[in-house]
């Protein structure tokens, strides 16, 4: 399935317009970016600033930010627009412990095709903000070795997958990154990328939590 994610994402050229989804959180103080950033997307190295919007009003919410990457030392988006909530979201539940399962859930806007991808390293590839059928829309936040592990049609926009965690002590402390995408059909829309979630694996301390999200 790795070739599929390469076809969908790696062919996109860097775009002047950036659309990226994630939970907005404030930053505590100055960063290495030194570009007026005030917030970031949770768990990522995507920083945000805005001269026209109050980003603090969206803190704690999973949204899609739209703007331009103005960063020099890192990725800093000058945000000019916000879609609240984000049209495509990723979440997870369960116990991220050895020998337990977790469930990752992608939620899109309705009838369409969804895909789920996983990686062990972060990345940044702005895909653009296309709105026409088949366009790419969003920012891929997974590293280049990402694998697509599920591609399914969904009548409701929801795609979920239970992921068992092996009983292997070498995995303790490992960060596993998940991100997805959804494209509506009938009529066809753009392929919209979700926020990214991070699952940090830990030692087994029974019982495992239910995966009923």
C-alpha cells in the first residue's frame, strides 16, 4: 500500500496556500522560529500566527487553518481563515499498552472513500487547498515512510480500524503517528486530509480499555 500514498501525496508540489488541520494550542513563549508565532497545531511542528484573527478563540478545538507558510527556520502559517470544526478529523481510543488494541477513527463529511495511514516519524508536505473533484486539500504530517493500511468506501464518512499492539518490550516509548484522508463521492469532492494523532506505547498495566469510540 506504500505506493498508493506516494501517488496521492508525494506528487504534490509545495503550495503557496496552505491548509492544515489540527487542535490549536497556545505556545508558552518564544521558539526557535522567531516569527511572531503564538500557537501551534497540537503534537506537531506547525506553528501559527495571525494578524487578522484571534487564534485564542479556537484553542482546544480541531479546526482547519488556511493561510501562507511564512516561516524561515520552521513552518509558521500566517492564518487568514479557519474552518471550525475541521471537515475531516482523526481521533483514537483504547489503551496504548503492549498487548492491547487501540482504535483509530476517521470522520469525513459523508458518503465517500476514506484512507488511514501510519508512520513512525513526522513530516510536512503542504498539498494545497484544492476544492475541485480529485484535488488534494490539506497538509500531510507523516514522514516519507508512511504506510496506508486501510482504504474503504464509507456511507457515513466514518472509517475506523482496530490496531493491536504487539507484546514487545522494545516498543515501549515508541510514538506511532496516524493521519487519514476522505473524499466525497456523488458528487466527487477533493481528497481532504485530517489532523494527525500520536499514540505513545507504554508497558502493559491491565486491564485494557475498551475501544468503543
